């Protein structure tokens, strides 16, 4: 069975290192790139053709939401999981509307990331449960 290829994109190098280390401990996943700049994500996606992209929302000049729209416009078929500090349903709706299949808040990364990857690879949506339990 082949490994699921994953592209990571976050402007925080510590987060990239942490997530990469988490994924590399799993035999089913292969990190094909760890990118700090949102502007290079689309080109790398078209070159590497990952199955999953784990994408930060706040990436400096270009937001991850804008990157996700560009990915969809470019024909990229990778599943997009947003990994973000934004524990806000407005951000979540915007991210999912831009083509995301998953939304994981960084405070729950250890609890939710692998569930999110599994869900999106099964063509299901995933949102960190802490967002779903917010009072209206």
C-alpha cells in the first residue's frame, strides 16, 4: 500500500517542524514538502501532486483561504485541511467555502489532525469539535 503524500504550508517554521515530525512517525504518511510561503504552494502542488495539503490560514501577505481558491482554480485535486489558530466559525465557513475539507484548530492538533486526514481521504468533512460546540 502506498503512503499518503502530504504537503505542509505554514509561515511558522516551528509549526511546520512539529507537524512534519508528527506525520513522519506514522507509517501511512509521507511529507513531500514543508513550505513557509503561501505564494509557492500552488506551484508545488502542481509539481508534487500531493493527496492532502495542510494549510495555515494566516500566511503573511497571502492568506491560506486565497491559496485554497487558487489551488481549486488551478485544477489541484488534493484535499485541503486548514490548520489554524482561528477558533472562529466565520473563518471556518470561509475556509470550507474556499475548498477546504477539514478545519483543525492548532490548540487541538494532537487530538484532531489524524482524524481530519482520515476523514478527508474518505471524502468526508472534518471540523475540530471545539468549533462545533460553540454557543450561538
